[in-house]
């Protein structure tokens, strides 16, 4: 979702292009990812217009619409490619929590530079120069001072990300 896809129409259509979700389900999904603070506010916004490609929405809002769409689909495999790169860290943490709850038991592949995004993963693969540099549970790799993953975490902390 580095380039989130939105369609011309309204928010309702963008959350459920097949039209197979109720307004209550749409509003709950939108609120779950913090597209709107509450389901009531999300319900009121379902008729809000979306321009071609979502050009009238911010990059972060477009990502949140796609996250809400993913929540509604309940797929067995979830692939996230920098899916929260345009979202502030607080909203990212909330979205990650919502996704972990909604997709428990689902196979997930997350590509991320914001490492906090993958800290609750079962396993991370650290890539360097196009090759696998190391793999393992993120908390174990983070605790190993010789780990590339630990060095990346330390660099991220220094950079204030």
C-alpha cells in the first residue's frame, strides 16, 4: 500500500467496492483505524466524495482508507508494504494494534522502515544490499548487540523516528 488505491465515488464505495458491508461495519472499520475518531463521525462521512485516485485526501488518509478496507475484507493473507509510512507514529501504533486484533491467525508480510511496526511480528527478515542479512524473532534480534536489527533500532532512536 505504498501507493494506496482509491476510486472516484464516495467513502462508502471506497471502503467496500463490492457493496457487501453495512454502514455500521464501514463506520466501525473507519473508526478502528482512526480515519475518524468515532463510528458516529465515520457514519456521517460515508457520503463524502473521493476524487480520482483520492487526490482530495492526504496520503495518510488514503492509507487509512485502505487499512479499513483490509479490515472489512478479512483476507487470509495480508501484505503491507510501507502501509503506514504517511501516518504519524501514534496513529500507526493504534492501527498496528487494530490489525493485530483483526488479523490474529492470518499470515502477514510487512515491509517497513519504521521498525516499531514489526516488533510484534513472529519473525523478521533483515535485508542488506539485496540479500538476507539475518532473521529471527524481533525481540531476540533487538537484544543482540551484534545484530543488524539492533543497530537499525538504535539508529532509528537516534534519528528520533
